C-alpha cells in the first residue's frame, strides 16, 4: 500500500492507463486529497490499487463497486474532481 503521507507517490499512482481515469484522479489529488481525513486518504489509496478496467466500470456507472467505502470514495471523486 502507498504510504499515507507520501503525496508524490499518490500523484504518480493517479497516472493511469486510461485518459478517462486520469481526468478524474489527477485534478482530485491536486485540489482535494490534502483536505481528506487520514481514513479517507487510505480509502483513496485503496481505490488507486484497483485495476483500471474495474475503476472505469465503477466510475462510468457500468458496474457497482462491491466495497461500500470505495463506492463512497468514487462518489466523492466524481463530485469533486472537476474544477
């Protein structure tokens, strides 16, 4: 798992193989990540450890994320990523 306070590693992990995910994660980590609670930061890091096809399906609404904490973080990222 990425270290909780190592923002450079979190930024790097936000660089995905899909543009659709990059445009969600990168602005979110630059503008919102630092304001998250430690628990939410850990949830966000767990989200980043998921595979791109899963993330894409969850963020685009094609599938429901089975983990309630991750599902809540998806809602948070989707709601706050855009400027």
